[in-house]
C-alpha cells in the first residue's frame, strides 16, 4: 500500500532542524577548544589549521591516531549522562598521539545517533571540547550523523581522529629504550574506556547488578564508577619530556599492560613489571570476583590501575616522579628493562598485588 503524500527525509527519520539546533548548542563549547593556529569557525566543510606554525621545527613529523570509546557508550546511554564520554574519546586518541612525544594539535569527531536529540549531542560535544582543552589541542570540526532504522532512537556511538607534531630527533620509541631503564607507572582514573564488553557482561548480566546500586567499596553507585572519565595524560607526558629524559611512553589500552608495554620494548630486551608495587582499584577486584575471571584474563583485558607508562633512564627517575607528583599524577617505579632471557617475552608482570 502506498501513501498519497510524497516521501520526505523527515518521514524517513532524519530531522535536519534538530541537527541544526544541535550545532547551535555545541558552538559555545567548540569555541573553547581552540588554538591560535585554527582558522575559521564551526560550519565549514573542513577544519583549517595554519601549518606555517610548524616552521619552528627543523623536521616536523605529524603523528595521527583514531579511536572510539567502545561499549562504554552503553553505560552513558543507560545512565542518561552524556557530558563525560567525550573525555574518554579525547584520551583514547590524544594519549596515543603523545606516546611518540608528539604535541597534540587538533582533533575531529564523529557522532552517530539513531535520532538527534540536540541537547544530548551538545552534551557529548561539550565533553569532547573539555577533553581537548585538557589535552592542549583544538577541536576543528566534526560530524553528527542520524541513522534511523540502524540505531534505536536513544542509541549512539562516538569516534574521533587527532593529529600532533614532534621534532624528528625527539621522536620517542623502542629504539631509545636501554637495559637498566626504569618503568614508571602512572595511575589510571578507573577502567578508562577498555574492556567494557567484559565488564558489562560480568557485572550487569552475570551478577545482575544495577547501575543505580550503591557500592560501598566505590563510595558511589556502580554507574558512577563505570562512567569515571579516562585520565588524559597528554599534557603530563609532554611536561615530563621537558624536565626529564624519556625514552618511551606506552598507553595502556586494549590488550592490557604487558601487551602494550611490549610494543615499545626492542628485540633482545624485556620489561619486567612487579605487581607488588601497586594495588589495583576496587572495580578490578569486583569484576574478577563477580565473573570468576582469571588474573591473566583480567590483565590482558583491563588496565588494572595503570593508564600510562614512561620508560626513563635510571638517573631520571627522581625528577620524573617529582614532575608527575607536582602535576597531581600518581606515579611509581613499577619495574625495569632487562636483557631478554631464553623464556621471556617483550614484557611481563611478576609477583602479586598487595592483599
């Protein structure tokens, strides 16, 4: 049966006016995530960045990364809280960029929704803009796409891409790492934005916990704990490179501490990390016990309380820890770089966490 009236975009589920309203609401926040090199404003087909600012570099290398926040968006949707997930997005992207020593320059975002709710979209962008301010980069553009029929009216996802710059002779990585270097761990703010498929399965499905349920070990509700924004380390890492000699950084995301640290350990060397140097937060213990998840499975899925690693020469440990402490970043020596033995891998955790 056909309708007597002609088809329209609105009838198909796409509300252009709602999209325009969302753009108006987000403009205030985008303006705050700015840098002097950014040209133009919101609404252009492309974000513009004045590359002549890079002339001060002898050999500028551009570093680029892209990421999302995974199924953590489901927690935000269920909680009806949309202004923190953007912090997670910036952290996932720009903390990858800074690993090579690059200064974050600019970022773009992509928000996909089943139905445009202008205030929700604006809240997501608010979080992204706030995250960009913390990372020191500009938010130069983005896209909001409405996908009726593919996503439910309240469903959404976010992704982003970022670019940074580093002087070629200051590029950090595995080629700088040496035997005797110290492995400095920087504390995570929580689960960050990895492993939520496991966390949701264990806590919400298997254990039947409710997001509004207060958990005494957290001092707040389960939902509030799970929505804790990812720590953005970009500015802290750059500050560290200015005060101490740094050989490498490793952003601890999907795959866990050992797998991500191994990515910056050269062939022939081994990173030994001692579990006894820190106690993971209560949320990691809860996931392990509620799901009867084996320790190795937890460690290859979650960050276990360490969000970023710095590999520094032994002589730089003191100033590195002081720099991070002055910036309010919890940090400690968690291990060292050694020669690789016959049965060792690129990186491994040893010992046991304190009871």
